[in-house]
């Protein structure tokens, strides 16, 4: 099925509105397949050029199993993760041809199962070597970083080198530490803030973006002729780095966890100067300062021999005559030529336009999926900006995600960071937050399609109790309230995530995250396609895949297994509305009630086809066991 973007909707060749329910494939695609790149493994971690991602998300001989399962569960869209490192790990301009061929085969296999695909060049906090994933290790070395000293110098908290238990979700706070913040500042705005930093004579911003664009273009060249590839994300969860930071002596409005140096302290730590920094811990529903800690007593530098701190070189800080460091320009990143900077309008917009141009030179019809930065609305496009875009921000139940605990009466508003009490208030808050994001696609971006690119829950809630008991009731409740908010807003989405090699001990194999809706450790019956699924009562849902008109309502109550939808028929469309009705929820069949007209059940395809009758404008379908 070919789909097209039309105003705020996706439509098929027959004019029906397409609803996309998808999944991110996969969590372990962030790490090498050979040698095993699971982030808890230190051995060989820094040998970053000699790796292979062939086998991520799965070996090709396992494709039928996993794609068949996802199709059985009703998904029709894949957000397929690739990383810059997977493509260009061996060195600048050296592409892993075997990996590119492999990804093309994965996409082809997905097409055989009728999956639409959009490619997600994934990153978190820049790179595996700064505590996340994405960019090759040589990008950090190219600007002078010594990736082997990030832990001691406080430049990043890295799972492989972290002493003792790895704190929950601590990786995300690397975004304001020296390594990640410096790299993203160079990547997006190096020409303005670090004009003297060059790599082989080329400005750092141009060098980094050129290699990134060219690497992702290699993927586009491999898959451009496969009709199920609908587009490309520009970059997963872009970070602003230091761009716009008002006072480098302050932690700003950022939320911290563990040791949290200010940007200026991070620069000094990276230069080998010990610092007394604030320490933060998780409370009941907040993150609170619990003391201070002295870092880098060993005086390790985050910079390679012969390299100095980039920000010292640009006059942000320096030593006085007595050898004492001083912050000279606390607002250095807040303005350029006397004008306050705006990351989205001044830098992210330009980056998206450049990315679109490069990708469409290889794949002209591709849609371009853009995101936003945390707590920032997207930029308002002009006539000069790239067209045929899709807004694909992320949203999570923040309390459940960070605490790995669920309570029906406490949550946190992910947009305002305020605590919400009581189940009804939480449900209103969740629906309202997603409504806000959806409005941004219509109002800020001028009316473009919306896909919720990521949402989901950890399955290792409450110290992994479900893995011993086999009872995932709490996970179902946690996920259901997010799913209900998604349905309240009639959103297209790609759930985070499906990891084929997830296990109970190490989760998705990356930074102790465990959000996969599937795990081999829960697979008790290999003959049952659903075996291994987690929280399927909430994950697998009836929904209108194709609507011959304007969808007004579509909701599912998994406890009662009750599905309702309402839509306004477009009389110009003669093709039927198609509803996915999963055998998982209706193993013994279902009763159908329609407002009028006729329907046809295709049980083997898990579909209901509905042709509305004449005389009514609004039509309803109700399904129950």
C-alpha cells in the first residue's frame, strides 16, 4: 500500500485516511552486534573502529519470526533504527558496505510483510563513548577528545566504565556534560561559537555535518527504490549542547541526576582541575540536591595530548597570572553578534533543510520527519524551508520511565515537570500533553502529519517483580494510560520498542533500559506467536487502519475488550473502512454492531471491512467479545 502526506493526514491511493500504529526496531540497534556491544561490557569498548552492526535489529534468518509477530500484533509501520556509527565506524569516509547491504535486505523483508518504514538515524547524547549511541568514536577524537578519560574527568557517565551499580536513566543527563554538550555545539553551531576549531583545515561544524549527511545518504541510496520506505528522520532527539546557555556558572533550568557540574565546572574538570560539584538523587516524585562531591582528584584531562579545551581557546575561560582559572564570558553561548540565539530557529531549521536536500538528492519523494528539543516548540517554517515534512516528537510517562515504578495516583507532567495527583487528573494531563504536541504540528508547522515517534514504559518495574511472578498486570496498567491518551488524540505512533534479543538480566542491552514489548526470556511456548510478548493486553489493540472519511473517535478498553469508533464518511470514497481486530483479544470471535450499512469479516487477516449506508453522515462501529 502506498501512502502519501496530505495536510495533517496520511492517505492511501484510494483517498482513505491511514492510521499508522508502529514500533521502534530496535533498542539494541544502538550497539554493535560483533563484538557484543552491550553497554555493560567494558572489554574492547574503546576499539571503536573494529565493530560490525550487521545483525541489528536481527540476523536475517530471524527476520520472518520477528516481522511475522509484529504483523500479527497489528503494526503497520516500523521506525527502523540505524546509527551513524554503524555506517561509518571504520573512519571518515569509510562506509560499511556489508551493513548497508544488510539494512537494504531488512527493509525488503519488511516490505514483504506490508510494513511501511521510516529510517531513524538514532543517537542519544552523541555517541556510545559519551554515554549514549550514534556518532562514531573518531568524531570525538577528531576535535581533540580523549574518550578513554571521560569517566575520570566527568566529561560523561558511561555504563561500560561506571563503577558500581548504574543509576536509573542517568545516561540522559550526559546532555549537559562536557563531551556531549561540546559535540552538539560544534555540530549545530560550531561556525558561530568555535570558528577556530577545524578538522583537516575544515570548520568543525562543516566537517561533522558533511560526514553525517553523507553517511545517512548512503542508506537512502540503498533503499530509495523500495516503495515501503516513506521517509527519514533527520536526527533522533537533537540536543542543543551549550547553545543559548545564559550563564555558564549556573546549571540553568536543566534537570540533574548524580554528579551535576555546571558547564563551567565541566570545562575545568575536562582540563584536569578537580571541582566540588552538586549531587542529586531521585526522590518520591522529584530530583533533589543531596550534597556535593569532589570530582577528578586524579586530574585526568578529557583532551588528547597536544589539544587544549576548545572553549578556553575561544576565550570562554582562561588562567590568570597566578594560574587560577576564571570564567571570562559566562553568556558566551547566549548570543551571536549581539543577538540572542534561538536553537530551533537559528540552527535546527538550517540543519533540517540541509539534511532534506541531501537525502532528497538520493530519494526525491521521501518524507522528512523532524522532532523538537526538550521543552521547546518547533520552529515556524517559511517559504524557504523544506516541504513534505512530518512532525515526530517523543513523549513519555516521566515518573514511570525514570523511577521504574508505577502508581495510579502520581505522575509528572513531562512538559511542565509538575507533579500530578489522582488517576482522573493524570489521564487528563496525559491527553492534554499529547494534544499540545499535536497542535504544534498544525499551528507552528503549518499543518503537517503527526507521528508520535516514541513512547512506552519500562517493563522492569518494581525491581523486576514481573519476571519472577509472570504477572505483568502493573505494566499493562502503566502502558494503558499512555495508550488511552494516544487514542484520545487519534495519533499515529511508533511505540518504543521491540528488541529481539532483550533478556531479563540486561534488558535492551543498552544502559540498563528495558522497554521492549518482547523478550525471549518470557517466551515459554515457541509454537505460540504471542509467547514472549509483554503487556500485550495494552500493546495489541483494535484500530481503524484505513478510514473512508474523517475519523472522530477510536478507543479500546482492554479490560472489557470493547472497541468503538466513529467517523464522518466521505461519499467520494467507495473503498471500505478497514479495522484491525486482533485474534489475541478475540480468540473466539466478536460481535459487531454498526450504525447501518454492511460489513465483511476477514478473520484470517484480522480485518473488518465496512461500507456505510446512505442517509447518515456519522457512522459508528462497536466491537465486543
